[in-house]
């Protein structure tokens, strides 16, 4: 019997990868995601490889996973892939406290983020 399969949310020329609980703020992660939007996949990987941002290694892994999903699961041409969408969402916020003067407390927030990367195959020749 089993569970009925649901329809695919993406188009036939798209593949997606998703990373949860990345230890950086959504604002900082969005700057790195904006750096790779609408770029060819190989160019985006090179930009992330030589980026000075700490989180760029994790973004690169997610992009590589999206490319691998496109190649292995959806039989898309790797040479014609580009980053169609790269968007960031908020996750949990760890809250810590630091002692301040006169018995008060200062709240320290440590935000976490989610990242979704969608690669799409270009129509025609590259």
C-alpha cells in the first residue's frame, strides 16, 4: 500500500538543495547568497571557493549538492546549469546572557539560518 507520491514542486529543468541550521545570521548569509544568484554554476563555485567569508564553505557545499541532485536525480546537463534562486530563511536564535553592572544582564543573541539553492538548466546552448 504505502504513501501516495506527491507531485514535484519544481519544474523538470530544476534541482534543489537545502541546508538547515547554518550557524550565521540570515543577514550575513544573504550577502553570500546574493553573490552567486543568476551566475553559472561553475562560476558560482569558483567565487565561493575564493571568498573570504567563513560561511562560504557551507554555501559551496549546498551548491555542490544541488548540482549533484540535478545530475544524478534529474539527468540535467551540468555544463548548462546556473543558480536560479538562492534564498535565506531564519531559524532558531540561541539566547545567552552576560552579566552587566549593578546586577543587570545583557542579552546575547546567536542566530541560525536556513539556505535553499535552486539550480536550473539554461535553454539552448550555453
